[in-house]
């Protein structure tokens, strides 16, 4: 029971982090105004989670007028992999339930 709760808490935290980074990616993709309060808040909150991946791939990725925030894409992928591994580890230590016939 406790393992299921831990997995749900971990997935909820991951969902919040992934949502912030996704909003950052979308705002940058379409060139949202960084002076807008909501956009600035999303950029500031998500930068905490994207910062470790800044500079892995250098250069701006632009396609036409769209800007691809590659650091955010890398962060999304890495956090998803980490979450999967952690939840699988939590599941591995979950006590198995044996049923009697």
C-alpha cells in the first residue's frame, strides 16, 4: 500500500515538472512575450528544472519563425526516463501478495 502511494506521489511531482517544462517549450516555440507576467513565471519556475541541461547541445534551433528550446526537450526526456526507473524500483521492492486457492 505504501509503495503505491509513493509511486503516485512521485508521478504527481513528475507531472507538475513536465507540465511546467512543456509550457516553457510551447511558449518559446511560438515566441510568447517574455515580459508577460504568466510567461515570465513559467520561464522562472521551469528554468530550475531545465538548467542542468542547458548547453548540452549548442546553438539556436530555429525553423522559420519558430524557436525550438532543445534544452527543454532534453529535460523532458531525461525526467521521464528517471521517473520510469524510480517507479520501477519502487515496484520491485513492493511486497508480493500471494493468494491461496
